[in-house]
């Protein structure tokens, strides 16, 4: 069976290392990248272990075997999440730098293609784990590298000052990473406005059939040039337009170039995997 996605695990990352420990040593496929074997986790998921930090693994996609250099093969990076508040949480986010800086990998003003439906599925599965008593799960705005030309995203565990990621969170992430699937019913949009963490877009993706590509915080929007806004749209494959975090964000005429403004209620409410309507946030 043709692989559906490639998980890229950094040897230096504690979350990637903890997840890999649960998976053991899967069988090799025969493909290699810089001498490292590409391994088969499931019929659909492959694993590649890389030296160095994820955020600086620029143009990794160009070094993949020809069979894996496909526009529909996303690269999924399990990673540690660091924040000033040290919040314990799962995060999901696309890759890119929506300003003229590249402080944490990537290129200034450049965006890696997003994988909106894959990201939405990861977020929803992690949110279901949250309802069962696990960590919270949230989208995070586009903010760092590496720069790639194949779709890619990070799925992270934040664990503050603890010596390592919580074992239960690692188990959940290891499980979710083997189950990822796109939902073709999802409608794809760019998210604009709000803060670095985007709870409103998280809620829309978990409760309705919205799948967000690039997520541009209000701060990033204030700094972005017209060319950068165009690049964010171009790097969100299948985008129908833009959803704003709040109505006032939509009033700034600079953001009109992000495309048609979509209304939250245009996408139907989702049916949960359990068979009922997705419960509201906080229940």
C-alpha cells in the first residue's frame, strides 16, 4: 500500500524520542535518507529518524527518495512545545514565518504548504483524549520553520518544567500519530486574527467541518506585507477563503487579499466518532 504520511522524529527532541521508544524498531522499507532507514509503522504511516533539531531541518523533502517526494505526502513532526507559561498541552500548527524574521528556523516571510485536513484530524483526536481526562489540545499560529516544499505540520506536547513529557500524553500522541486520516468533507480556510493560541479556531475545527491551513495571529497580520499574505493563501492548498477570529479583525482592508470571508456556520456541525454530535467545548 502506498504510504499516506511520513512521521519525522528528531534524535534531539524529548517528545519524539519518547514516542519512538513506544514504537520500538519498525521494519525498514529499503528507502534511506542520508543513511537513515525509512521505516514502516503501519500500512499508511512511515517513520524517519533525523539528527539535529526539527526546526532547522530545511528542505528535508528534497532529500527524500523520489517515491516520497509527493505533494500529497505530508511530513508530521512530533515535538516538544515550549512556552513562557509552561502550560501542559498538546498543540498542532503549520510551518512558516509570517514576518520578515526567521528566529526559529525557516525563511523570512515564507510558508511551508499546510496540511489542513491532516492537522484537523490530529487536533480532533487529541481533543477527544482531552475529554477523557488527558491534556488540553489547541491549534497554534504559524510561527517557525523548517522551510519545506511538501506539506508539513508539528504535533507537540508542552510539559513546562517537568523533566520529561507525561507518560500518558506520550501514549496518546503515539496512538494518534498512527491513526491520522483526512476527512474529505472538511472545508479548508486560512485563519486570521486572535492571539498566538487560537481557541476560537480550535473550537470551530473540533465542532464543525472546518480545517484550517495557515493561522495568522493579529500580531503577525500587523507586520505581514501583502506578498506574505498572498504566500499564506498559496500555501494553504484548497483554501476557500478566510475565517476571522472576531468581527473587528475583518474590518481592516489590508486583510481583504486573504480571500473571501467565510461565515462560521457555513460548515456543518461534525458528528463525533462516537456517533453523536460533537460536544461543546468545556463539557
